[in-house]
C-alpha cells in the first residue's frame, strides 16, 4: 500500500514538472515569435562611387592617365544596373537584399529586382545626355544578423530586360540605358570624350555592356533568347555598408585598352570581334564571347 502511494506521488510530481516545462516552452516560443515579428529586418544601403585610382571622378574634371597610352578624358556618362544583391553572413551563407519600394531607382517584379546606379549629374561634359538626379545606393532590407561581404551582378535580370522602355516603370524607362527590344538594356554605360592631344581616332569612347547574340523579337510577341547574356557575378568578401562603399575604378577598368585608338567601332559595344572589348570585359568579370565569368578588377571596397 505504501509503495502504491509513493508511486502515485512520483507520477504526480512528473506530470506537474512536464506541465511547467510545457508552459515555459510556449511562453518562450511566443516571446521569440514576437521578437521575430518586431525585429525581423533592418535597413541597408549599399553605396557606390566612381574613382580613377584614388581620385574621385566627376563630370567637371579631366580624368588623367587612362588606358595603355595614359590619355586624358572627360566623363560624359556613367551609369549601370545592379541586380541579385546579397549580403554574405558571418560564418557562411547569404541573404537577398529586399529592394526598397516606392523609389524611381529600383524596381521589383516577382523574384527579379534591379537598381540603377547613376553617377553622372548632367553637368559639364555630361550635360548632353545626363540628368541632374543621381543615385549611388542600392537600398533595401535584410534579416537582422552579422554580415561581412556582398555579392551582386552588374546587369538587368532576364524577366525585366527585354521589355518596352516606354511602358516599364523607372528605372527601366531610361532611354539613355535602352538598346532595343531584342537586346534589352545597356547594363553598363560609360562614355569618355577626349581632353588631350594628339586627337583620338573617334571623339568619344563608348563602353556599352549588355546581352548579345540575341534572337526573337519581344516587340512582336516573340521570346528573346541571347546566347551571350553577359551577366557577371561579383563577390566582395569583406564589405561593411555602414563604413565602406564599392568603387568602380576607371583606371583599372580601362588599363588594358587604348581609349584613343578606337579600332573598328568607337569603343566597346559588347561585340565579340571588337579589339577594345576583351580587356574591359575581363575587368568587369566577363570572358568575351562566352558565358564564363572571371575574377573582376573594376570594383573594389573603399572607405565611405
């Protein structure tokens, strides 16, 4: 009889302990859920800037020492699209940057999003095609956490690329960045005009990077297919958006080309036969005439 009473007491104590533990678990989960709901994301602004080596680039000052023959130029345009932005987690993994809505610089549709980085201000040599408005940031949100690097592509995602410039929202409605229905947008548009002597073979060196070798006309209801999408993937393993920016370095970008010679087409228009393209593509992380990406040298992390 005594053993039965002892067993009953033990069973009751165990039941009470399990009930208390269950209650604590529910309370903890509810608390964690509340924290996740209220602190699930934080704002992030990934900044870009234009440099020539260590010197700032603008539309109003000559850019010296460019290319294999160390020429002097004036900037007339500097814009590029950025997509697929991710922050790299400390300890491994990556998270997508959810782009800010309600801005003319970014657009998202489904899983595809893009931001236009515009580093010209429509003054000086940029007055012809430029705009006063500028944008140097990819803005959005990421889950709270510790991040140590960034990954992105200098391109327009396929679902957003082969669309009408006249009907799409900003920043896809920029006529300056348009190519045509079949080819889509210029992913990169950097243009330089001569500011020294002897004379260049052509007054302007054009760098227009975009998809090529495309077939199909979306304007006629056909699907565009491009054998050479020319979409890079850039990874900067050490980057803190709070204290650093990403510089596009024109000295590095044009280091392997003579910007004054302009053999064939004036500059590089992403043509596989253009002698000005291979070194510029390599600097951007692309192997001309293939789908391969390479180790880029045009972008680097600098202090804010």
